[in-house]
């Protein structure tokens, strides 16, 4: 079921790479927020009549309280200027790193009314085609793998605080939001030049590079963006059902297997909490435990923070002891960073970072464990003999 409503754009409130936030007046004079993906239509103007997909707001889902613009029904004309959309006009979003041209044959959102063709990096008419013919590994590169998008700014901020010269590539899966432009954190990290490039694979789209799957996405991150460290996690909006395997975060196990088979170092950014009201997410989240037990059949490293309370330490130790098959994975406890060190690093980030609405001081265990995984990646990188590109 899709819920549709129409409304007029009354204000363009913000714009970031590929995404506009607008206010729309709905029937009855009610004004609400909407997001507009500019890979579908040109930028909106005040007065445009738009068709809105209101399903997420109608159902109270965690989309940030936004409607989504599906179509421009009647562009507003002012003088001789208008933003009339020509139906056959190919749309693309320019990138400061990679110039994407609409000549590819990989379909995103395929077999839907919004399917669009993109140029995948592997295609024969791509300038990078030869890389995927020649390269089938990622040369020991450490890969940080997480299930929540909020882990991305925490990990990158700590990596930059420790080694500001690192080349970091972000790979976004299709487990959450599909347009990478939906992520404010990606836009900020690129403005800070803390990311060397972004890759979207599967049905996700809008990265500096598009790839067919997770394997080629990691190869692109390593051999095109020359990443020292790769971070892979979904965009905003994980979905779960309260069951051990019924959540999109199960892809973490698939990514562990992928990175291992490509010769990289899979490092899990664990989801840990001491204050979550849902018991299944207290300590190490049941998502992570199920992933380690059922999905990650190849070895992964699970770095954990030693800067946690004694009670949480006991909970986590007991959880790990009760996982069947956990002996194939490696657990490492790290004393760094401390809360003070992480706070100093996060102070360099221009906006507050929160996960599930909680900040560092609301739930330090979450932030510390993500940063501990990033710290492990740095230490591994310092001691591993990884060939330079």
C-alpha cells in the first residue's frame, strides 16, 4: 500500500548534493516537510505542484518524519523561466571526484516506475573496466563493517583524529536508504574531505562510483579510490522485526565473508548499548550475535572497548561465551579511546552525532565500541604489510 498526497512547494529550506529539503502545503493548508531526490527531477521551486509519497509518515516509520517527492505535476513558471522536465532527458548528478555520464546499462530500482540507468564501474564502456578484469582482491586492506549508518561519522572522525592523512572510502549497501544523497553525514564528510570517495552497490545509488555488487564495490574502493581503510555500512534506516535473523543488519555477515574472500581484513563495528530500552539490544546487540553465529562463516575481528562499566563487561562476556561457533572469530579488547579522547575527536565534527537519538554521553558504550573498531583498523594498518597502490 502506498499513500499519496499532493501539495505545493512553499519553501526550499536546504539543499545538499543530490537532495533538496522543502516545505509543502497540503490540502487544508497543512504545511509539512518533504525530501526531493534531484536524480529524478531538476531542483524544485516555490509554487511547484508535487505528488508526494507519504507512506512512511502515515505509518510512523523512522524516515525522519519526511514525505518524499515522487513527481512534479505542474512546474511553476516565472516569466520565461521554468523547471519543466523533459521526459526523455537523462539526469545525472555531478561529483567533484568522478564525472558520471548517463551512458551505462546497469539499472537501479529495476522493474519499477523509477528505474534509471547508471554507468557501473565494471562496464566495458567504463574507464575502470580493466581494473575489474585484472584485480580480484583488496590486498589485505582493513574493512570496517557496521550495521548502522550512525557508525560512519564516529569511525571516520576517530580515524581522522588519529591519522589525518588516511585515505578512507565509504561503501554504502542497499540495506537502508537507497539514495546516498539522503545521508547528511556523507555530505558533511565529503565537504570536510575526510572521504576519498563513495561507492553504492546493489539497488543503492548516487555514490561517486556505482558497482554491481559488494565484491566489486570493495575492489573499487581499494583500487580506484586507493583507500587505506574501507568502511562498509548501509545508509540511514535499518529495518528489523525483533527476530534474530529478520533484520537488514544480517548483511554484516555477508560482508565479512566477502572481505575475507577478497583477501581483506574484516573488522566488525559492534552495536553495543547499556541503556537501550529493548533488552535484545542491551550489551552486544542480538543482531551482531546472530550475524556472528549464522552469517559470518569466515573469520572476523570483533574489537571491543575496555572503557565500559563492570556490569556491561559481564553482560558482554557472557553473551560471547554462549555463541555457538564463535571460536572462528577473534575478540580484541582495547583501552583506547577513552570517553575524553573520543569527545575531543567528535568536537571537530561540525554537527552533533547521535545514534537512536542518543549522544556520546547518553550511551558512551555505543560510541566507544565503534571507535575501538576504528582504532583496531589503524593498528592493523600500522603493522600489516599492505602493498601501496
